[in-house]
């Protein structure tokens, strides 16, 4: 049975390029814009309140942060700090959520009006009086720093990642340089050319190792500025030339049931478009030896983005044709797929966190994935809880099957026993 069409969670007044979910709050942050072109399309970062209403996950706009002429293309989140990639720079923002004000401050019909209309292309959705306890009505955003992270003529930061402890920030862009920054001082600690051409993605792993995926067909593991190894996903797949595929994305994910263990996941997409498009591939790697453990095709639609759930159980994929899929990390098998969920390139996907606030938002589903696209929409993809049988019931069924087989043989061949 095919999954239902995904619900539209939110529609922004500009193209959306990235989405992140707060690990400890029911909050989604999405961003994008029309850039510096004088088209009338604004640029901004939108903060969305997530909650269960009537058994369904819904989103309402809390705050629009205006980013002037700069569209946010990439974003990383560490607690209440955002690293936003805008043009050739990384802007560090800190936000805080204010608690609800007294009821006497409510506007007409008991609603709190938008406090920031100048930043919004359309009015914010009002927050009703008497909303659920703990619901924030105002978000305050403070700009902390701005550092230049790309020096190419194209001037575009394409990837940004915080380390697990939030003490390090890694950026990569169109000039092929990997830059590491101490956080929060934003002192540059390392800068070197990692790829000949654009860096597509960055993953920060154990033992201070950094993995970079570039458009030069390379995916590299670095210790400081020293190359540890170059990944070769197709060395056990005969018939695939070296430059037929390039790496599109790389992410580290936890190993379910193994505390501290990590797996690396990469996406490989065809370098050239063909009339009959070849498949894209997912590869799972050992997080220490960086040897390939499993490679599987993941469809002929070109993958544009990758996300991994907190537990490392699920992989979320978006494609350039607007489709969205969820795979199980253990076998790389596809569990969920909606063709052309957006109808245009999916720019980012993110799982609802598996923290206590996140589990409350799931509403009995096993996982929830948010996807954003250039069509300005944020959509919700729900993965129903998989049904499983207890071990004792499986053993009982096996025993019953054996007994039934023996009885049938006895009836068919008297004297069998």
C-alpha cells in the first residue's frame, strides 16, 4: 500500500533551502529567500512552533528573522545557536524563546498580534490566548558574528557542520577549501584545499576526523590537514568506471544498540545525465576503518540531500525531482517513498528528534521527516510503527507448523509414524 500524500506543514513566502529541528524544544527552523536580486522576494529565517493538535502534527509561525539581501542556503544548529551560510559568509545567530506574556497583553479576540511585521512578507499566524502551557510567543534573535568562508568567484558556502560537543565549526564552499573554526570565538584553526572544486558536504566524526565530499569524484577522510584515506565505494562493484559517479552527501550516524559506535553513510549520484538514468547508490561504511560494509541502489532519481535519525535507524533522502524516501540504515532497504512530493528539487530533509519533546510530537509513529523545497513548502512525512511479533509467539507458531505438517503426513501416508 502506497503512503498517503504528505501533509503540508508550512508554506513560506520565499523558496526554502534548509530546515533544522531543535533537539530539546518542539521547534523547527527553516530558511531561504530570493537572494540579492530585486524581485520582491524576501530573505529570512523562520521559527516554527510544532505541536500535536487533534492527533496531528501542526506548525505555526513564531518569528520571522529578516536577513536583508542574503538568502540562507545552509544551516547548522547547536543548542540555541545557528550557523547560517549566506553567500560567501557564515553568520552566527543566537535565539531565545520568551515565555507567554500576561493575558492582558492579548489583542483583538484574545490573539497576540505579530511583533515583527516588517520582516514578514505576509502576517505571522497569531497565537491564540490560552495556548498550551510552555508555548513561546516571541523569539528574539541576536547576530553574534560573521566570518567569510569562501573566496571563489562564485562566492558560496555550501556546507556547515558543528562538532558533537559544539566546540568546533567546519565550513566548505565553492573554492574547495575546508575551514575549521573554534566556537564560540570563531577563531580559524585550520584552512586547506580539500578538493579541486566545490565541497558538497562535510561530516565530523570520531577522533577529530573530518569527511568531505567534493564534486571532483573524491570523498576524503582528514586528520587535521593530513589525508587519512580516500573512500572507494565501487571497488567491489565491477563495471563502474572511476568517474561515472560523484559523492553528493556524507553523514555519520549512530549504531542502534551499540553505544559510542558510528557508521558513515554516503550518497553517490551519476556524474552525467543520461536518457535512461542509471541508479544512485547508498553506501554504509565502518566508522573507524572506513571500509565499505554495504552498498545498495536507491532509485534512478538523483539524490539531492541526506539526513539520519538520532538513533541511526533511518536515512531520509530528497531528490532533484521532488521525491522523498526513508530507508532503514541496517539494510539500506527503502521503507517509505512518495514520488514528487514537492514537484521540484528537495533542498533539505530533517528527522524529528528522538528526545522526549520529539517523541511527544510523533503521535505514535515510528519516525517523522520534514522536507523543504524551492516550492516554498515544508512537508511532513510520517513512518507508521512497524508491527512485530514477540519471540515466544514466533516459536509457538513454528511448533504448531511442525505438528500440523506431521499430522498431514500421517493422514496422507498411514503408518508414517
